[in-house]
């Protein structure tokens, strides 16, 4: 019992520290651990979702003092993504997970390679697509990412990070701040509440996961705030390709 508790704390710390630095991907490490320890997929997903809320609490607590947020964009991320999260969480049990993981894995590897080849991507913030048409397309993209976030846990925060960089012109540091605070806290809380209503959460494991997630996410966010966009971009690319390969295999 003690060894399992320490394992949960340690893995949650590492997973959330990496995610808070790179802008997503906590499920790459944390969800496989829950499956390895014997939880069925629906229960592992629900438990992971609840624990992932701590990613937003810990990282958001650090990022909220950074002055990186634009109120209009915050509202767009929430208004567009939350309906998608709720829809994805409602249909998760009816979706063939193996197929979705294969498709998502291939797309995630593609994201990492795309960022790697675009050397100047996300290094300097250049606001774009803030007209009504651009906001509508951006909101649709966030809705689709929200659906994935509610139904498949690994890698969707990374999609949001790159979408904010590529479509809205944020630099990587700002995009990671949005993803960790809004996706990590609000989107994940909505998904956790929906999945939790089905009674799928392993409550006895949550205190250990939450302890590791809170401390790890704050530590990762602290490192990211003090790092350059180039360094964060490389961390994003490494973690994205790692998440994609993990989903494929």
C-alpha cells in the first residue's frame, strides 16, 4: 500500500512537471500507470481526469501572476472548448478507443515534426486572426480539440498549445500558460465532473495523485516562466513526438 502510494505521488509529480513545461501531455505517463495498476480504462480515465485538474491549479497559480493572458482569448477558449469537452466525455464509452488512439497518435507526431521544421514558430507573439471570421475558425478548432480532450486523455493539451501558436499567433510561453490554466483546470474539471457522474472514479488513489500533480505542475510552470520560447518549443516537440509514439504503440 505504501509503495503504491509513493509510486502514484512520484509519477504524478514527473508527469505534471513535464506537462507544465511543455504545454500538455500529462496522460502520457499518468494514465498508463493507472492502467498498469489494474484499473479498467473508463475508471482510469475518470480518475486521471480528476487528478489532472490539479495541473491547472498548480500551473495556473504560477501563470496567473505572469501577465500573459488576454481576456477575450480566455473567454473564447472557454466558450468554444467546454461544449466539446462535455460532448466528448458523454460519448467516450461508445468510441472505439484503439482507432482513436492510432489516429490521434499519428496526428500528434505530425504536430511535433511540424513545429520542429518551423524554426521561428512561436518565438515572437504576432496577433493574428482576431477578426470575426478568424475567431469563428479558431473557436471551431478549439471545439474539436475539446471533444478530443473529453474522450481521449493523452496529448490534447498539446493540440491546444500548437493551435494557439499557429492560428492566433501566440508565442510558446503564452500558449502554454493558456493551455495549462484553462485546459488543465476548467476543461479537465468539466470532463472529470461528467465522467465522475458515471461513478467511475477511484477516490482512494486521488489524494496521492493530487499531491504529486500540485507540486509537479507548479515546479514545471516555474521553470517554464523563467525559460526562453526556444527552450519551451523544444520541450513541446520532444513531448509531442513522445506522446504520439506512445499512443501508436
